C-alpha cells in the first residue's frame, strides 16, 4: 500500500518516527511529507533514512514530477501525525501553502489525522469547528489521548500512541476496500484479528463504551464509580477479533484499550453522550457497557473546596444526567436506522424486587434490543477478572446466561450480537 505520512510541527513529531517504522515493517511504501515547522523537531535526514525515499516539504522541489499533484493522486492512504491545530485549520479551510496541504487537497483515497496539541487548543471552539468540518468531508480525525503534555500540564491533547494510529489506519484502509493493505498488516503489524476462519462481523461498524464516568466537584475531586473498564475492553477486543471496525468510547479505565480499535477518550457523562451520539450516525451496532453516572454536581467549583473551621460543611446539590442509552434508541428509531443497540445493567436487588425483575423493567423502559445484566456489589464484577451475566432480549426470547472470564463473557455477547444481526438482516 502506498502511504503518505504527513508530519505536523509539534513536539510529538518524534513519535511519528515509530509510526513510520510500523508502516514500513508491515511492508508498506511510505513517503513522508513534513511541514517546515516539524523539521525543527525531527530532521529530514531521519525521515529519509527510515522511509528509504527522498523527503521534501516544498512544492518547488522536483517540479518536473509535479509532486504537489502526483503525491495525492498516487497515495492510497494519507496519515497525518501529529496534526497540529494550525494544520487542522489549514486543511479545513482548503489552504495549499506547502506540499502537505497541496497533497491533502489532491487526495483521492482515505485520510486519517491524529491531532496533538495543548488541551485548551484542542477544546477551543475554532479547533472543534475545524474537526467537525473535516469529519463532515469524510476525513477520519482521531480523538487525542488524555495524559501528560509538554511541561507539567496534563489533559486531552496528547498524540495517540503509534500502535493505535497504525491500527486505526489499517482499519480505515480495510473499510475503504484498499487491496493488499490490511492483509499485510495482519500478517506483520502490531494489531488486528489473529484468529483464522470466517469473520462474522466483517465490515460491521461497532461502537462500544467502557469504563466509569467521572463528574467533577472541583479541580481535584469528582463523583465516580468502581468500574474498571475490563468488560468493555474485552468486548472491544472480541468485536475486533470478529472482524468488526471498532470504536471504543473510553471513560476512566484501569486497563489499556486493546490494539486495533479507534479510541475516543471521554471523562464525564455529558462528554460520553456527545461522543456516542456522534458515533451512532455511522455505527451498525452500539454496545453501551460504560458505567455512566446517574447524577452530576449542579455546580463545579473552579477552585479546590477548602475544609475550614469557620465555614459550614458544603452541601452538594445533584442534577440528573441524560439517559444516553434511551436517547440513542430514540435517535435510531426516529431516523429509522437498521441498528442494533445493546445496553448493560449493573443491578442490585432489594426488598422490592430482584435483579432480573429490575432489569426487565429497565429493558422495557430503555427500548434497546439486548440488555446484558449482572448483579454487582463491593466484591462482585467491578474490578474483577470474572463475570456472570444474563442477556435479555426485547424480542422476548429466552434469557441467555454467560459466565467465566470477562473475555468469555465478551465472546458470548458478541456471538449473540452476530446472531441478532443475522436474524434481522438478510445475507448479502
């Protein structure tokens, strides 16, 4: 596969060298186009040595080959990492003031951009508008990771790890029908399905939420839950291994996301809602396995809430968070989408009813197609490596039990999803 790797002018440019190595070791032919600013971080000699090709960022080099047109025409896939705020803005407004932006305008194949910048820059309305513009044109813009940035700052804006970008690029190539690309990656790359045999979810786009949301009280405190994200991560891996193109909406997790899936980082219930609604428009299956906070503080203090002897103890007022699962069902039904929606219910019984009784009422209330139910407690499910669930169906079919490791449970859920899709969708 012929790949153009664009490198933006951010300190994360050094990570693009590892990404380049992943592409070349998987057998792909890569031409690197760094911006002029990026060569202040990583020199041209590095790109030439790793790619085996001459490297330029000027439209006036090798004019006789018409590089500013040829490179975009010949590329089967264009990957930009890091995509800085400036580069996103120039791409969104159609500027062509260097070789990389010219190549993006000439792109005939899929384009993937991996943003990296400071948190405030990423969250700025201008950047978000540019991202939405690019996505509306069919360009894949990954969500940045959250973590340590330049200096002591931390937050969303960190470049995703090279292996994650590589996996997203291979998934994009596969979904775009590029011959020869994903097959080589599966054979020698760091991610992708490893099991042989038929892929029951091949070509199916699956969005999965995982982990626990956190609702901030002040800059250091939050309302959270005990979810580790293990079950959601296992589901993402199982769907990937079944051949699906997987997007993982990752709230707080104690385990890393699996390789070979597109990861979107979220923190609060409102952020998860926004990400889920955005992803639903292009998803065949949605599995909401995240532990979403039912309530959030009515007000968030901009400074740390102090404990003082001369003041009264604070009273925290809560407001209800939106019901994301129910809203996804309503959006699906309103748009008449052929989409399968799976919910998760962590229940505890009480004097008024048992776990399954509450779960069946929730299934009717939410309107999802399947509801995966588990009984939870301090030492049950959350953070554990095993799980025991019951899968309820809106169709009224007999409840299905699954237990064992969380990978075993995930495989059972994905098998049930595959069966449901086969039942409602005719072959071919």
